[in-house]
């Protein structure tokens, strides 16, 4: 998951894939979004290299806390309301 978070922070070619295309569970996607948000904040104050380091640390921490966050892997979430 840190790979995808770092790709989002770097604006990588495949960063725009959705969570299903990245093979994430619902909970993994939630962690991904939290890590990317924290990484963007870190990037503003400390630069991209520090943001990428933070992404690795936070992803490892959050996944450990949720035992991999794979138990919600039915890969379904309700559609977002329009607008």
C-alpha cells in the first residue's frame, strides 16, 4: 500500500487508478487516503522526500494496527452521492 500512497504523492503515471484497480480492500483504501493526506501536509512543510518516508512509516503502522486491513476485501463500497 505504501507503493500506491507514494505514487499518489509523486503524481505517478498510475496514481489515478481507483482503489479496486489497485486491489485494495475498503479499509486499505481508507488507510491509503489517510496516508496520502498526511504525506501532502508533510510535503508542504518538509519536502517530497520526507513525505515519502512518512508514507512508508504510516502505512506500516496503520496496517499493523489493523492486521493488514484485508478483512473487508469484498471490494465493494456504496456509490458516492452525486455532486
